[in-house]
């Protein structure tokens, strides 16, 4: 009797322990790990970490955050050489950010305990080896970022545990397009998966250099190269000296979390790269040598909310260069060579709230008026740095002040004079000018009485 009850209690305790374990581990993690025969030390200790996270497991200083009810575990730039233990978090993450570390190898079962992951960012590491079972258990994963690594080969088997994968980024890896890559290439070319790994290109052998994995003929991979013809092959990346526009996906670093973002800063770019994906929310093009924004440069970048063009050589923003940016909130044009902004350039920026303009040689002549009218009509926009640099009589003056003083003397005469003498005055500019001045002629006269709120609206730094 006594023996039976102690057996009963032991069983009950065991049962309770395993229930706690299951809860903590998420859906059947322990079972899954065991089923896949993972090394013991990876499964061990699942139930041990406290809700607060035992310091023992927090060795890597990853930070947990909650965004749109998803748990993000951010371990970027932590000098990691391996995937941190799955016990280093208090809440099960859906997104694991491991970019910009020094991971070289992804071992079998590396992500055991991370079965809840929807996205995994491994970009900008040194990964050259992915063992076949590395992604075991990541059946919910939708996004896998492996760009900017050192992969020359990858077995298609490694992708099998991730049937729900929708986004796979493999570009900027030194892919060796030989027989061993055949299964991966074939997988990437299955019609339903053609959107995976769009930009990955062969680095070797020479005859396939620059070819995209998704377009290379798998049969070619296993062909012995013919040394006789190889010399005739020109490098397909530089076909005939025709310079093509840089491509945003390959010349910038792309991040998907917390929000889709392209970092193209400090890349020596002389023009805006093409192909900014439509879901990108933030683009950083600062510290480059871009001279001009051309029409349609941001065509298709429909989701853009911030655009940073600080510290370039911009002299001109072509008409329609910012068209389509209906959701843009922040635009940084500071530290460029802008003298004025062409009429019409800003018209699509309905939701702009912040405009940085400092460090430009703004010229206070009639061409700058458009900018001021636009700002008056868009009173929700905070702008910084709109100051005349020339001509000397206005140097250092706020541009609004210059525009006010332009009309203050004898507004009607000046306005009419301009109307007669400058045939090229854009009728739209004329309209917006009238509007900015209050819309009706009568209001123009006593300029000192004109709606003081118009001046208050424009907040200056
Ligand atoms: C963790 O962060 C603290 C404070 O930021 C720092 O002093 C410590 O060196 C970091 N540890 C590791 C392993 O990076
Ligand atoms: C204002 O100055 C700029 C730069 O010097 C010049 O390109 C532009 O034509 C001038 N505009 C007018 C109306 O004089």
C-alpha cells in the first residue's frame, strides 16, 4: 500500500513536470527534439529556465521585444559564433535576428527549441557550411535570410524541413555552380518556388559566372567545362561595358524586421538603385554621391515612409522624381547641393510630416518661392534648415522671411509685374501663390494684418 502510493506520487510529480515542460516548450518541442534524435545537450534543460530568464542563459545579451504581438529576439551584432541556446528567452520568439555576427557553421539541430519561428535572419555572417539537419523543426518558418554569407553550396535537403518557406534570400554568396548544386537549383526552379532566391548568382565556374541560380540550366551544372572554349567567354556580369543601374536588392542591405528597410548608406552610389521592393518602408541612401533624383526613381516603392538622402551631391530633383510616394512621412535632403526645388516635385507628398533641408546652398531668388508656398499649404510639415545661402544680401536669412519681404513692399505691383514680364511663370505656381497669399486680392493689401497663423504654422528649428 505504502509502496503503491509513493509510486503514485512519483508518477504525479513526473506528470506535472512534463506538463510544465510542454507548456514552456511550446508545441511538443521536447517530443520533436527527441524524435529527430537531436544531440542531448540541445534538448536538455528545457524546463529549467525561469520566467525571468536565468542569467546563465542570457550570456549573449539578446533583447526581446514585442511588436504587433509578435515576440522578436534580437541578437544582431553580438559577436556570436554560434546560434544561441533556445533557452535564452523568456517568451518564445517568432522572429530571430542573428544578422551581423560571425557564425560560420549551422550545425544539425541548431534551431531546436525555436520551432515557433516564422522568420530567421542570418544575413551578414560568415556561414559557409549548412548541415543537412540545420533547419530541422522550423516547419512554420516563412522567411529565411541567408544573404551576404560565404555559402558556395547548399543541399536541397536542408530546405526540406521548411515546407512553408515563402521568402528565401541567398544572394551575395559565392555560389559554386557545379554538380553538387544541382538539387538546390532544381528546387529553386520549380514554378511555385520561383520567387525564392531571385537574386542569387553563380560565382564559379567562369562560364556560369553572374548567371542567376533560378535561370541556370541544371544540366549545365554537371557538364565538364571545356577548357578550349573557356577563354572566349566574357564575364557575363560586364557584357560590353554598358553600365546598368545598380540594383537595390544586391547593392544594399535589406532587413525585414521590425519593418522592411533598405540600408544603402556609404555605398559610393552615384544614382538611386533600381528595384526598391514595394514593401520597403525605410530607405537609407545617405552618404553617397547621388547627383540627381530622376523621374521614377522611387516608382514602385509604394510603402516608403522614410527616405534619407542626407549627404549626397544632389543638385536637382527632377519633376516626378518623388511622385508616387503618397505615404512618405520623413524626407531628409540635408547636406546636398540644392539651390531650389523645382515646381511640382513635392506634390505627391500628402503625408509628409518632417522635411530636413539644412546644409544646402539655397538661393533666395524667385525659384525658391515654390518651396515656401508648398510649405504654407502643408502646414503639418515641420521643416528644418531652409536658409538662404545666397545672394549675399540674404545670406543666413530664413527663406520664408525672404519671401515675405519680397512681397511686403508693394505686393500688387510686384505680383503684376511678374505676371507680365515672366511669360514662363507656371500657371499652377501662380495659383498656389494666390492661394498662399490668402486667395483673394483684398486680403493682399494690408500685409501686416494677413492671417498671423500662417506664420505661426511654420515651425523653425
Ligand atoms: C552584455 O551587455 C552588458 C551591458 O550592455 C555588457 O557590459 C556586457 O559586456 C555584455 N555581454 C556580452 C556577452 O556581450
Ligand atoms: C535662381 O538661382 C538658381 C541658381 O543660381 C538659378 O538656376 C535659377 O535660374 C534662378 N531663378 C531665377 C528665377 O532667377
